[in-house]
C-alpha cells in the first residue's frame, strides 16, 4: 500500500503547480526594481486584466504575489519586481533566457469596460505605478474615456519608473504629473508627496473615477484629499497589498475581516471597504 | 544552475561543552555536500589544521574570561559574517547560572585552594561583546536548523529564525501539554524551532532557545504561579538559560 | 421498524472485526489515551482503540490536513517541478459529532473555488467513523445547534453496555458493517438504552452560549470596539495553540525546503496560525495586525462572523479545544457571552 499515490487522471491538476515562463527581457531601471518581460509556455495565463496578479516563484526560494504591469492582450507578461525579500532578491539575479515560474492570474482586477466614459484620475505612489501602467495602457487602448490624469509620486528622480513612456501617454491624451518627495539637483518638476498634486486638480466630481495604487501609508492621505475634491467613496478604486501564500483563498494570510484579498480583491471600491476596519 | 561561491568558514569554541559542534558533525550524510560548498579552515572537534583566513565564523560558547573577550573580538575583526552557535553563545546559556553568585565564591566552590589562579568574569552571550549576524539557537543546536541555515547562506536567502513559541512545535508534534500532566515549562515564551523534542521525550521546555521576539513574560509569570510555583520558582524557571534577552 | 432502518446492532466482537478489516486495507487512526489524556493515534490492532467520550486535546484534522505536507518536488538544476499528492487509504475512528461537523467545514474550504487536490484526494480515501461523546466543562456544541450529526460520516457508533448501535451514513459505511461486523436489527431494549444515553448527554452540558447561533455574526459585528479584545490580548501569549488544536483552523504557510545538495527540494505547506506574530506582515515590513489583541479579535471573528457569509456556516463547532488548550484561560464561550451581554446593553 503506497501512501504516495498520484492522483488519478480524472482529478484536477494541482493548483500549486506553477507554469514556466521564459524571460524575454530583463532590465534594471532603478537600484531597487527590475523589469521582466515573460513569454509563458502556457498561453492561457495571458488572459489577464489590469489589477490582477501572479504568484511568481523560483524553486528553492518560494513564491510572492506580484501585480501585472503590462496591458492586456499584449501577448506577454511584464512584471516590475522590487527586491524586498528572499523570493524577489533571487528573481533579481535572473537574466534574459532564464525561467521564471508563475501561477495565476489571480484576483479581481479593474473593470475597464465598466469605467468607460468617465474622467479618470490615476494616483500612483512609488511602485504603485507598475500596476497602474497596466490600467493606463488598457484605458488608452480602449479609448472612449473623458479626461485622463495621472498623478505619480516617487521618492527622487532616480526612482521614477517608466519615465520614458510618459511622453507617449501624454500624446494619447493623458495629463501626466510627476512629483518627487524632496528637492533634487536638476529636477524642475513638482516637489512634495503625491497628495499635494490633488488640490490644484480641476475635477468634475460627478463623472470622475479615481484609482489609487501605492504603499499602505499612501491611502489614508490620498483618500482624504480626494474626498475633499468631492469624489465619493463609491468612485474611488484601490488595490490592497497583503501577504499571500496561495492565491486561492485558502491560506488565510490575505484575509481582511470578511474578505480574502486574493479573491474579492486586490482591487476594491473604497465603499466596499466600509466595515473592514483592517483594510487601510 | 548558477555556481555558488565556496566561502571559507571557521568554527570556534568558547565556554561550552562543545556539543553544538558535535551536533554539526552528526549531520553525517550532509557533511560531504556541505564541504563541497564551504571550505572549513578551523574546526577543533574535527581537524588539526588552523587558519586565520575565513569569511564566516561560527562561534560556540559564552564569553566568561577576559582572555575570551579579547579572542572573540579578534574573530569579529577577521570575519565578514559571525554566527552564534547554540544557547551559550546566543543567550549566555547555563554558564550564566554562576552569575547568581559573587565571582570569588564561584571560584572557591569550583576550584577550592587553586581559586586564586583562576580568571573569571560573569558569563555572557557573545553579542554582549561583539556584533552577531545570525543566531542558531538551542542547547544543543538542531542539525536540521544548521542545514537550513547552510542552504540559506549558500543560496543567498536571508535565514529565517522561527519567531513563534515552542507551543507551536509542541502541538504539531501531537504532545499533551506538560501543564496538563502536572509539570511546568517555559515553552509559551520560548523561541521554537526545536520540534519540541524535550516535551516529546517526556521532559519539559527549559527555554534553551531564549525568548521569542515579543514574549508575554508577565502572562507566563502569572500562569506559573497559578499552577503552583512560588515567586522564586518562577524566577528560576524563567532564568535558567541565563542571559535570556528580550 | 421502518424509522430505524439506518440503526443496526453490532457486538463488541463485531466492532473489533470491523477495525481488523479496516486495518487490512488501510491505515487506521483511532482514539487512545496518551499520557492518560484522550488523543488520536495510528493504531495497529483493534484492542488499542478506546472510544474516549471526552474530546481529544488535538483534533483529527492532521490526518486530512497534515502539519507538514509536500505540495511540489523540484529540481533546481533541471528547472522542473512535479506536483505531489500524498494520499492513501485511511480510516479515522472515534470522531465526535463536533469533529465530523468540522471535517464537513474543511471539505467546503478546500473544495470552494480552486480544488485543493492535496486535501481532497486524501479526504476521498478516508473513512470516517464517529462515536458518542460526553461533554466536559469546555464543550458547548449544544449552544451552536445540534449535539448530534446525521450525516458527514460513514459509520457512527453508539456504545451500549454491551455492543454498539451503528448508524451508517454512506453506502461505503453500510458495506463495511455488513462485511465485517455481523450486524442485526437492534432490539427495542437496545434502542431504549440509546435514547437514555442521548438524554443523559443532552443534560450534561455546563458551558452554554447566551444567544442563539444565528445571532452570533451580528453580535460579533457590533464588538469591534469592545474592551474585551484589549483585556484578553494583554494576557495572550500569541502561542498559536488555539489555532493548532482547532478542528476548523486551516490557515497555512508555504515554504521551500532544499536538501543539502542544494538542488533537490520540496515546496511544503505547514500549519500557520493567525494569532502568531508576523502572520499578517508583508515583505516591506508592514504588519496589518500588530497586536495580540488584534490577532485574537481576528481569530474569534473568523469562528463566528468572517467566514459565515462565505461558507454559510459558523466556523466554530463548539468543541472547546481552544479554551482547554489556553494556559491563560481565554475561554471562547465566556468571551462570546461577554460580547453577547455587551450587545444587549447597546
């Protein structure tokens, strides 16, 4: 009697088995981040929407949840990975031609169709620009929106991500405004945290959706600023970061009150987070 | 697979029973693999050659003489990475029991008429003298944890130290709680990683791995009293492994 | 006796024959006394089993959701992964009604959404045999609804002075009884004895909740700001014992373990606990539930509120194991009653 029987052919595949992706391109834009463009062996996983994430891993190091930074239907997966732990540090050592392993896509992303026709204000802090890029690209590609404004705050000029793409976005009608936290030699743009870009905005609060992506500390202040501009909680969308081990709604790490971030999120309307005191 | 570098490592013994070095030597099957990845230049329990050229220093034992203070300082100067090996090195260990008495009394009790020639200072963990980069806890250390640390070191992962109490390991091992059996232990405030072997083999947790990062010592003091220990008994229970640091 | 069609009588010898029969084809876990206390343990002979009536200190979840379980094997050099499903035929004997209800809840968790093949494969090869219980001072399943179960098991045994009344919950269970235990229809006297046992048990509960189960999610929803959390948080160790002994706590950690050759390894899941430090800490260092009070509140809410919408059930089965295991005497029924009383004042 074997205790190590393999599942029968009819049983579903293990949801923990990752699928291989070849690294087509690996770039290091900043000291902390690295960009990867991946070609997956299994084309099914290309079917993702902005705001969703993959569990990205390496054998021997484990997995970490990473949001998608490429637009949908681009035929590849692009990730922007910041080295903050064992998994991401190990991934940073990979180069073009190496293999990265992913499971997903997981979670509820942005409903781009449902947002059509609205004015959009994108507010990104730090690495929040990575998932925001996916959404901005999807919005540009679809078209049929009102005014598009991107507010992006980085610590310093050397930490700005996707800086070379903003001109292209501006050409497509996105008003891109960038600020850095502290003055820096040669920097002629805005200085101050990203929330300082909100008050001068001319917002038609009846037809505006705001999308906020960034580190946990960002949310409270940005939400406060947006509410002051008359934007209702129902019209604010944000994405929550949590520890995750499975992406399947089982391991319990990403649970906030009643919700599993990996299932009902990571994208939420602010109004949905009412009654979830642990959310932000 | 990328090639990992093969760093030079040295093992040193201070005031201890050298049981932690033996715990490493008893990882017999893994030793050839380990030696492929690190070059051992100093290991008193296993080899006679010595070298002062090393990157990683494993230090076992607590510091209990002026001479040891000087020696451990020298090792720190030479090594890039210092690992405290076992309870004596990480918490001071059982050696700290002597700190409960005046040093002159300790010398007289242990060495009798020769006491005058003995140099001793209160025993202490090595990080009270030098900076320590990583701690392998336990009396002795667990071979399993040593191997995991070795893998982390060579593969470039930051080593993980369990930050939960022995109760977790104990429940996972399927043990009946020692308090149910009418005994006392300090497992609820002690760092796990030992698989609760003491309890599994019928004893209690003595606290050899030191406190977890955020121990609820007050709660445990109350628990020990509630189960019948006197205040003195409680203090001794919590202090057995000496310099238990918060 | 149509209404008693599912009730059969088997002798003590019939029970032993059943266990023996099971042992021939599968691993068998049963209740025993370990250091004098009730516990589940793998057994190799029918005589080892003692159908203990009070709850085991640890639940039976480890046989379906082991403390440590391999999900994948990998080879770093070859850059390959292989899914691993460790499942074998097994039987668990001596489950109390609360244990059986807990397994039903675990079934829902692991089959909801993505199928957790590791759990489900093992569960599919497990025979569940229940047996009667008698509440101790921590048991409060009666306050959460039924004290008995009528499904979720293959066989349920009620111990009589001699022999057992066996109820069968599945065809597999009925076949096993027929094949090994030599059943017959119970006599009226035996059925009366069973009724007496049930009545005695119903009257033996001392711990009770002061509100009906359907009111509990609402009461917990009103209790976010309760001073109870700070008070019990101040005495809690954060030792995770409540999580580990709980038959419905299913949170886990996943990590990679590599052999000394630094090439072969396994992706392993182990039990984790929401009351432990670091459970909700993200890579950047932010901890979403820093205090023991916040973590305890999370755990209690998971049992009575957070999961009730998702799985259409409370996630506490009233077994009292967490209260029994808690060295600082945080008692789940007493805490809940305190919240109930606070809610009446509001």
